C-alpha cells in the first residue's frame, strides 16, 4: 500500500511496518493487523503512539479498513513477543537515507 509507505517515510521514528493475521492470510478479515516497530531512542513514545493511531485511523476511514495496531520498540520487537511473529509480512519497503 502506497499510503502505508508514505506514513513510513514521513514518521522518522517509525522503523518498520509488518502485517499479520487473517487479513494477510487471505481469510475473511474484519480488520488489518499491523505491527509498527519504533525507534528505541524515540523521545516521546506516548505522543508517537497517539500520532500513529490517528494517522492509521484516518487512513482506515479513507480505505474502509479497520487497522488494529500493535506498537513495539526495536528492543521489544527483537524478543518476538507476538504469537505470529515468525509469520510477519513486511508491508513497508520505504527506503530512507542514513542520517
């Protein structure tokens, strides 16, 4: 989805976006489960969470999709806490220049 890639490129602390769940298994899905991995060094995780929730809510309204977000830091993501962690699908291939 180009819209998700756009969100990824505009949000500096968003490291990667993965999909999982029934939406990505081509089953009847009532929502689209996304894992958003954010930078460990993000200075305000609460604000970032609120911003990402708002952006994906607005995108969901536009596309008639309900996004169910799971947001983890890079460190949390490395622990692979999700039941479907080994089945994650990279949905954002946005490339960034190294800062």
